[in-house]
């Protein structure tokens, strides 16, 4: 027996007997912790041969976030399971966990490929961070959680989304008290968080993102513009300059085609004084300065490299860090090399590119937070010569019928490139341990 101090919203999740349990909670509120405990509770009654199901939107999210935190909790609680470490490759995998009725198999699957779930018959299921999940995937999960030997339950844990999404429609507008339990919690509801954690989120988030991710509110994107915090008078600054003593951050969105220019922007991270703290000590913070852009029609990566070397012949490829689209690792459409391989051949060997692109929502939130955070700090400055970047931040809109995808325009590609860089260097998602200790 292990003791665990549950927060009030976690207790509601554990005690619910409803078929569908929805927990909409802020960052650090203990969503994944309670998911790990809820799974153990379901294992107690899972008969031999029955399987459970744990899902997330992608294998990267499932393995690197959900399962990694679940394993950490299970080890702390002394639970017997294997494998003891998350897999290193992004593909389907299973977990075996020891319950009072014997070993239970838990299928771990990505909701990106929800069609692959069609042959599964699960006793229970847990879907993590479902705000990015397609409603068709949820329909299949509901249909496949149907093992008749147990009381079928489904747990959905997530930060909240816009009220014009299927998630709001399903759990608010179409809420059915006979089958649904809907529970909310804010980041403030967890008293075990590290000191200053919420203050750090305020510095990282813009107001709308803070309302969603911390205060757990349903918040819409007012209007269609994605970068709603952009203000030409505040962000366009002709004092922005290229500092030869700092590395160049070169961000790419690789495109070839009519209306799809080869788009990239050149930036540097600089420090500035924000003021003084209560002890009179200087408070300094980082800003991102975008000092140039390279927008080329009807060319490829070779052309972008040639243009860069022509503009900055003395910069030195060794002083450049490359950012961009993870899909740039695929074959270039005009050669047998990848875009990043071409950059390396030209001497640009420093790359900060993730294995998979971040969720589009994260990229948008990161840029908006840099434009203006909850505290009102502006940390992105752009030189007037970056006309395409400026136009993109002013005009790029949400694609009709899509919650987060951009409407594809000439200026959209370079703002996407900027977003890859910002999300890498100034990410808004910050994970933290819930701080509780044991489980009973």
C-alpha cells in the first residue's frame, strides 16, 4: 500500500463511475499523474485476456511526454511493469503491467493513424491532450472500448481549446449527465508546484494562451488573424542590426512552386535590461531580433545558400545555426539530397531541427507570446527591410474550416519559418512534476 495525496480534481476523476471522464486542466495541474493512477485503478479489475489502451496525438507526444511521466510515477509507486523504459522509436508498442488478476496488456497507440485502431477491442482507454485530436479518432476510440467483461470507461485529459471546436461541442454543448463527467482545474489548483512556476508562465505566454493553458478557459481566436499580438508600431524597429559578434539564426521553410517561395529569415538573440527587482538588482531578458529575410521565387536550397553568401560573405557558415521544417529532411524535389544535407555540404553544420514538427498551435502560441506576453513585454523586434515577415505577421489567417492551420499565401511561408525558430528557442510549453509523492 502506498499513500498519495490527491488534489480535489484528481479525486473526482478517480471516483467517477461515468463512461466518459473529461479533465480539462492547466499545465502542471497533474493531468498525466492522475492518468497514471487511473490506469492502475482500471488494472485492478481487468480480467485475463482483456487489454487497456493509452493514446496521444502522435508517437512523439505519447512516448516523450505521456508515457515517460507515467513510467516515472509507476516506478515511484513500486508498480511492477515492463518494459521499464519508454521505446526509442516512434511506433506502436505495448506495456505489460501486473495486476491482482494477472498480467494486463496495455496498447500504446498514436491517434494520428486512428484507422489502425479499428481491430482493437479494449476494456478501457485513456487519451491524453485530446485538444489536437480529430473527432473521427474519438469516434473510433469510443467504438472500440467495448469489452463486455468490465465496466467500460474512457478518460480524456487535455488543456482546453476554442469553443468553436468539436471538443467544446462534445463535452459542453452536448454534455450528457448520465454518461459524462466533466472536470476542470487550473494551474493554481496545484499547491505543490515549484515556487515561481506560474510567474515563469506569465513571462512565456500571451494573455489568450495564459487563459487557456493556465486558467483552463475555453478561449477563441478572436478574428481570423493568427498573430493577433503583432503591432507594427511596437515590433518594427529600424534600430535592429546584424551584430557580427553573435551567431546568425537562419530559419527556413522549404518550398518550391508558384506562390511558394523559398522563404527564410535571419535573426539574433540579444539581451536587454527590463528593470530592477525588489533588491535593486538588474533584470535582463532575451529578445529575438529579425534583421533580414531571404525570399526567392523559383529556386531551391542551393539558391538560398548563394544569396546568403552574397549578402553576408564574411559571416562564416560556422557561425550560423539552422532552424526549420522537420520535413526538410526528406529528399529535395530537385536532387537526391535532403535540404539539410545540402546546407551541411555548404558548411552550415549547426542545426537545431526537431525530429518532428511541433504542433501548429504551439508554434502560433510561441510567436504570439514573444510578440507580447501577459506582463506586456515585447521580445520580438523586426527591421523594416523584412517586408514579407511583417506582412505575414499582419495578414496570415486561419484556414477556413481548420482550427490552427494557416491559409497558404506568399508571405505565410516565412512566418512559418520564424515560428520554427521561436518554438525551438522560446517554447511556451513548460512541463513540471506535480510534486505529489505516493499513491494509495
